[in-house]
C-alpha cells in the first residue's frame, strides 16, 4: 500500500492555523455558526481555535472549500484517552471538529475527517512519533457526525461514557485503512 493519499482528500484542504494568515483565519472562524443544539457537542469555534493555538500538543487546522474557511478541527498528540482510546500515544485525537452551518449537509465533514487522517499521517512521519491513526469520540445523539465519520473510514470501537455531553462512540481510523467506496 502506497503512502500517497487518495486524490479526493484534496477536495477539502486543511490549512494549518499557525500560518501567516492567522488573523484572517481567526476572523473567519469567529463568524462561523452551528445549527442550534450543536454547541453542546462542539463548543464555540473561536474558543476552540484559540485553545488549539495555546497548547503545544494541539495542531489546529482550518477546513477550506473554494478558498474560504468552512470549518475547523484540531489534531492533538498524547491525548487519545480523552476519546475513550486505551492509551494516549498510539493515535492522534481529532477534537474540536465542526463545519460552518451554511456548509453542512454537503459531505464536507466526511472529506475533512479523511483529510485529518492524512494530516495525522504526515505529522507522524515528520516527527517520528509513532501514532498509527486518528481517534475521536462522537456523541451517540449526533447521527450526522456518526455517519460522516463512517463514510470517512472511521470504525466504531465501542462506547465511551466519559464525554461531557453524554454517551459517546469511540471511532478510529488507521493510517493504512482504505475508505469504503
């Protein structure tokens, strides 16, 4: 199996929030909104971005489509147990993931989740840290999120009751996994 990502991963690119355009990106993030009730699953977009910038273990990314910011996600090292994973260091934790309200329902969440796996693979290769994939937890009452992650190749690894917003499902995607057609 090669190390190059599938070509469709680049349809929704991720831009590192630590880049030179940070002020512009933070402005776009501050304007993002969620469907009513989603904030209990995700939280405030700007606060998530700032938290990602404040911690060395976090790598925040802006999700882009058509050259515009349409979402946000963070990969965190050394924190996989926060999603119910058995250890902290064998997987990147995908957290603070959201797609801006006007762009939801178009498959961007699925594409961005797959792009996050590719970003984690690159970080692992660059820093030689040893993670084997990406893990996340998603609230059981979030069917759109569960579906998007499944379509992106994440596999349900079981229940997790440690989440702040109720029962979760732990989901994992290995760097070597292929996405179902």
